[in-house]
């Protein structure tokens, strides 16, 4: 009987194809829950971890915050897919942060965790590969004098009414996504914003501009992916571009006024890094005390496409092609065949992908591509988190081909592999307003998949 820690032929634990074949065979039989760390001399010691997880999990309604205000300060200056609610981010930081703790969000998105760390007085790092995410995070966490912003808004509106002719950007399909009148108004707004000399104030209005681009484009409401409004509806779609900009600017200034009044003298640092968490980052070894994060749910093709969500804004803001390619650079953008073994380190993942592969091998490979990449991030987290530090990961257990991927178990497996002890997993309900009511499992418009109604907060401690 083959065992996990040796192969009779080559004695290689992870690289032995024969051993892998045998494991795959057990998987197909449904006997797949093998814990690598256990001496497995015979079939009798094979553990069925997935069905009967021994990890502590509890549903705790006090984490739902269904009725709470999630828009305080600058938290809602710009929509972003799958935002973490401030209450969850703040509570996780409070649970584990000691004085002078350093917080990291390695998938910072719109910066919810970073703003919570900032207002609680903890220095932080945020990493993301999406330039729009970095811009929103920066503006969100930079208190600005709201009176200067109000003056600047008046300037912008005055200039916009004066600018007669301005050059429109020339990106692929611009006429498909924007009506001619919208293009001309956006171009004048863009020009007026670009004339602002103070970089921080200019960035503040670039975020407002990005919001305006989104709302005045011919894209359907409530979709993260780029789907065009139906032809008949488009005829009557005439968004008031300047009013949208003005209204959003006023809302954002009001949020910023609260942040400014309370935190203008706050010396807490927020370091926002345009880096890739799969690789070695510029953060020093052991520099981080607590990680609070929500990684992507899956690959960009079949789950949330952050790149598609951001593309029109980034094109209008003048980013170049490489910056627009976020979806291919995101976790699971490409199957890294050299590192397939990283998926193998989770028994739960082996089991789930094996089940999916029986229905659809390509989807099973996509799933594997995502988790192989996610596992690479664990190596980096292990490097930057100090011993005794904490890792709090908020994940969703999405369903692929009818099979639920136990991501909460998979990340705990990955964590265990690099030296994080699982503390407990808290289950919370996702308030409807933060997620699209339906998501599309494929790239086809109108094709709907089931929605996740709960998420898992997996808590781990670095012990090695
Ligand atoms: C679920 S979102 C985070 C949302 C965030 N918690 C918030 O409140 O806005 C996941 C983020 O991971 C980013 N991402 C994907 N692959 C990445 C990588 N390899 N390195 C760093 N960030 C990545 C995406 O661009 C996206 O912004």
C-alpha cells in the first residue's frame, strides 16, 4: 500500500507522479481526505477531513451588522466589488492588534481595512495589482481639508462650463460604451480635473471622475462585468454627466469633512503598494503583526472581474494597456503548471477539484489555477508576518458545477502548511447590499449563478 511520505520507487514526497496517480485514484474512489502531516501507513489512517472537519466553526450573528452604517468617513467614496464592511475589518483589528501593531491587507481593493487601521491609529500596508484600487485606497486614507475641496469643486464646475473644445481619449470601443454627448462632457471634466496642481486634491477628484465614468457609461447597473444596456433602453439613456459628478463630489467631500475634522493630525502611516502578493514584496521579514483581508473569490474569468469592473475608468484616467490587464494578472489568471503541487497541499482542494473534474475538466483546472496562486501568497504572508502574529481571512465558499469549494478549509490547509495554527472560523451572513444579487459563472451576459449568502472569517495564528 503506498503511503504519503514515501514512494517505493523514487522516495519523493511531492514530485512523484506515481504517488500522485495513486492519490488521484483514491480521490476518484472518494477516499481523498488525506492529511499530509499524518503518518499514513495504511488506508485505515486516512482521515476524512472534509466531511468531518475537526476545525472549530461557528455561526455568530453578532458579525452580520445588517443594520449598521457602512458608509462612515470615506468608506463609500467609490464602489468596488466585494468590499469588506468596516465593522468586520475594525473588529478583527481590535481583536488582535496590540499597541503599535502593523496591519497588512495583501488584497486591499478599495482600502476598507486600511481606513479602519488608520482611524484606529495602526500603521498599515495595502497591496493590490489594480491601479484603480490603489487610487481609491490612497484617497480614502488621506484626510484633506474639505474647504479646499469645496473651492476646487466650484473651480472645476466653472472651468467645465468655459472649456469649449477638448480632445476626447481615443480608446478601443469608446463609442460602444459612451454616447457622443457623454464623451464630450467627460472630456471637459477630465481636462478640468487635470488642471488641479495639488496632486492629492487632483486624485480626490479623479476618484469622483471615475465614479462618473462608471455611472454615465452604457453599462448595465448592478453588474461588475462589462455588459451593455439593451438597445431599446439605450435610446432613452441620457445621463446628466456634470450633475452626477457634482453630486458625487459633494457626497465624497462630506465624508472627507468627517475624516478631516477627526484625523487631520493623525500621523499614522498607510503604505499602499503596487505589487503582487504572489511574489516577494518590499515589506520586510516579520514586519507585520496582523493580516486582515478578503482575497478574490476565484479567478477573474468565472467570478468577480476586477479588471473589467475598472477598465472604463482606467481608460479614461489614461492608464496604459498593461495596467488594464488586471484580470490576467489576478490570482488564477493563468494555470502555473510548474507549481501544481501547491494545490496538492490542501486535501480539501484535492477532493473538491477531483469531483469537479469528473464533470468538467477545464473548470477543474481553472479552480486549481486560482488556488495554486492563492497558495503562493501564503508563502509571502508567512515571510512578512512575525511569529505570534495573526492572519484573518474572509472567504466565500463558492459553488462550481454544483460542487461547493470549501475555501475556508482550503485556506486553513494552506496556512497550516506554512506554519499558521487555525484558531477558529466564524460564519457570518452577507448583507444583500454588498454583493450583486446574482453572479455570472461564465462570461455570458444574462447567465446567472447561485449567490453566496454567508462568508467565513478564518482566524489563524503564526506559530512557526
Ligand atoms: C475581494 S477584493 C478586496 C476587496 C477589499 N477587501 C475591499 O474592501 O475593497 C480582492 C482584491 O485582490 C486583488 N488582487 C488579485 N490578485 C492579486 C495579486 N496577485 N496581488 C495583489 N492583489 C491582488 C484584486 O485586484 C482585488 O482588488
